[in-house]
């Protein structure tokens, strides 16, 4: 298989484009090159956008890259470009049999950690002898986590899903003509009325149902868990519901230290998460791995 050394990420000219480019540079173990400014292309991972470059220019340099990734963002023009210029009719990303896909929020991303080696994604991957393929989205909620699964070819792959708390919402605002992403502490009075506990619980558990069904249908080896600071009757009911699935890994009381940013879970907390995942993984899949 040809080694991928030159990568172009086509996005929407946002900070998320740069963030995903850095992630792909780490994933493919190449140098992060930043914004593509001309057609002098060296080893590494670049990013550009339909705002930074013309469609004609993107088309002209397409074949100079080993891999061109059209990022899944809130911009239909990027999807149109991917349909026009992708060499592969299936636009989903391949997952190697030696990789395991992690999807989650800032805990999965590794926020607050100076080294990826202290994050549960890398600790657990080392335990079962695979390479971590990490998609973590700081500050975003469970709807995006579900969406990201649609961008991968999942058949017979290994997957870990880290859900976040139910109080991270996403909806389209007609008055602002944009998609709103918010956490519970930022809710307006109207949002508090609209997104009450019953609705948020219902919507979250439906996401869990869909994700489990999708991964089972794809024949995946997978686990899922939820990291949330919220406890009480509401969360107990959610955990009880999730426990009907053999792939659910209960992760309460894992927050025993803090990371370098004094906000996120620290290295010992991530080690506990990795160990719990390893116990569950061995129980479900060790004999067939």
C-alpha cells in the first residue's frame, strides 16, 4: 500500500478546518504544513477552503496529493466539491484493521493534556495493540458524535464512542439563520423551556439506540460510555437504560484528578477509563480478536 505523505484538507475557512488538519497530520504521522498558499507542495498535511482558493485551483492541484479530504462541516459547497472531484464514489473514510476509531468530545480529543500518551485513547489502544484514530470535538454534543460515524466505513471495524452530557444542544435558529451549539450553562430562558430534562433525555437515548444499531449492523467490535459531571435520578435512569446494551461501559466516579488546564480529567482519570474499557473489551472480544 502506498504511504500517504501529502494530504490536503478542504474546509470552510474556520478554526475547525485548522484543527481537523492538525488531527489528520497526527493520524498519518506527517508534518502539519498549515494553509496551502501555492502549488509548491512538500511532504505534509495542508488545508485550504473555497474562500482561500478558487475551485479551479483546487482542481488543478488535486492530483498532486496522495489524499484529499473534504471536511464534513456546515457548508454544502464543500459537499458539492467532494462529489465533483473525489476519485472515490464512496466518500467515507477508510479505517485500517490495525486502527481503532474513537469519537467523542474534549475528553477524547485530549484537552488539557500535554501528551497524547496520557489520554485514554492512546492508553487503551496500547493495551489491545492497535493504533488510535481519534476524532474529538471540544465543546460539542452527542448529535455531532453521531454525525461523525457517517463519515467512516464501519464494516467489521473497532470503535469506541464517548458520549457527553445531555445538556449540550444543537438546533437551527431561524431568526439567526445559523446552527446553534450550546451547553446548559448558556441556555436562555426560552431554551430552558424548550429543552427540558425529559426532552433531552429522550433525544439522547434515541441517539444511543441509533448508534448501537448502526455499529451492530456493521459488525463492529465496539464499546460506548458517557462522561458527565451530572448525577442524580435523571442520570441514574439514563445509565439504567444504557445498561441494557452489553457494549455499554459504566464510567461514573472516574474523575480522580485534573489535567494541566485544571479543567479536564487528568492522566490518572484517563488511566482508569482505559482500564475499564480494557476489562470490558477483553470480556466481549478477547477470544475473537
